[in-house]
C-alpha cells in the first residue's frame, strides 16, 4: 500500500496541476470567442471538442492494454521526458527573464482581436469560425490533458488518480470561468509549469529507466528523489541564467 | 487540410519546442540503452547516465539560451 501511495498522490497532483494550466489556456480562447460572438458558438465549439476528445479516448484507450508493458513504459517515459523537460526549460527561461512570461490577459486580447479581424473578412461565416476556434482550443489543450493522464496513469494502475486530478482541475477552471466570465489571469502559470515540468521529468526518467530494464533503488520512491533533484537543478539553473528584469533596469 | 496540418504541428509541438533539447534527450536515452544492454549486471550505471544526462542536458540548454 505504501508503494502505491508513493505514486498515488504525485500522480494525482501532477495531473491536476498540468491540467489546470491546459484548462486555463483553453478557457481563455473559449471566453474570447464568447466575448466576440456570444456563448452559442463558443459553447458549441467547446462541446464538439470535448465530444471528439471522448471519442479519441474511447477508441484508443483499449489499444494500450495490447502493448507489452516494457515497451509502453519506454515510449511513455520518452514522451514524458520530452514533454516535461520542454515545460521545465521554458519555465526556467521565463523565471530567469530570458523569455517573457505567458500572460492570459494578452492571450485573451489577441484572441478577441483575431476574431474581430475574421469578422471583417468573413462576416457570413463568423459563427462557424468562432465555433472552430473554440473547438480547436478545447481539442488541442484537451489532447495534452489526455496525454498527461495516460502517461502518468498507464502501467501502474494510476489512471484513476491521474484522471481524477485532471477532471478536478478542468471542473475547477470551468466553474471559475462560468462565474467570473473573464480569463484567469492571476493563476501563477509559470510556477505551475515549473512544478509540473519537475514532476513529469521525474516520472519520465523513472518510466524510461523501467522500460530499459533498470530496477531503481527504492522502487517507486525513486520518483520522489528524482523530483527533488530536478527541482534543485531547475532552481539552480534559474539563478545561473537569470537576467535582470526590465523593471529592475529602469 | 490546413486544419490537419495545424493539428499535426500542435501535436509535434507538445513534445518538441527546442529541437536541440529534444535531440539531446534522445541521445542520452540511446546512450543509457546501450549501457543497459552492454552491462546488464550494472543496471544502475545506465540509470545514472539517464538521470544525470537529462539534468546536464537541461542545464546546458538553459545556459546556452541565456547566452544568446
């Protein structure tokens, strides 16, 4: 039971935090569509995106059971490493002021401007285009959530905690969006991405190693040690790479 | 067709943002796999290469980006 618990909470937390980031990004675009063209095309596009996501999961989910476990661990481990370290790198560069922070308010503004431009070009087709923007946002960000849940949950029977974490995050963001009707600009996105990058990279090293036939000391607990190492190295990299921010230069 | 290309690009973008980082990670994994195959009795050697290789690749990539 201890062994299971050492992965249960990290798996749920990683899926929750990663899904929170993706859901906030999808919500920003859906809200932009709703602001410009109303809730009908925004809602229909989002629902169509969700429906396609469910179809993809239902169609591809059972295939995972047919893949040999070691191969599955190796492939998922490699994808997790690529995905997690990509997030971690970007979060480090943002924290070190090398690249600008992602701003949901700016993303919302850009989304509404793009829709206004489309309105001037294709007035007649606008509802379709607006619904398509909403559909694409939910589908693409949703695919990331599905990947994270599958990657974290497959192989050790952790689909339930990973899925529950992702679902909780999506419901939380959707609820907040419905109440506030504006982008969730105050979510500390870079901190979340840094944390998730650390956790996914740790899971990635663990699964890739297992896929290569490596027996890690401490078994599943090794994930926590890997996460601590990635965290320490990530924080060190921020310090080493840090540039003074524009505000400090003024 | 454009929508399909966009979806493909977005899917690739999930895993590859900076090509050199992705290539370096894959190189570390291949080296770890070779060590695991060559020295099955010393599995931890491959594990250490994998773990510290990934950490090294991350720091090197970040520092290079900072110098640009």
